[in-house]
């Protein structure tokens, strides 16, 4: 498991600064954890199961000058 601290980040639960760490496992899942209060956030979205994003539709208009 790989751990990286997030410099300057504040915990949304206890509001302490420089206590959040990102823990990455071998499968690429990331967890954000506060080492002060134990707050834990996991990203539940799996990128392989999400639908591909469609680009926004563009419209072209011609104006006579």
C-alpha cells in the first residue's frame, strides 16, 4: 500500500490541516484518510464501469454581415 500526504489540505470532519493521506492499493483504488480523527473517504465510482462521456453538441450558425 502506498501512502502520500496531501500538503495544505484540511480534513472536512475535524478541520485539522496537513493530516490527510491518500492510500493507494495495488489495484489502483484510492482512499483518503485523516490520521488525526480517522475520517475515511473512498471513491466508489469504478472507471471501468462508467459510461463513456459524450462530447457536448456543437451548433454552427452563419451570420450575414
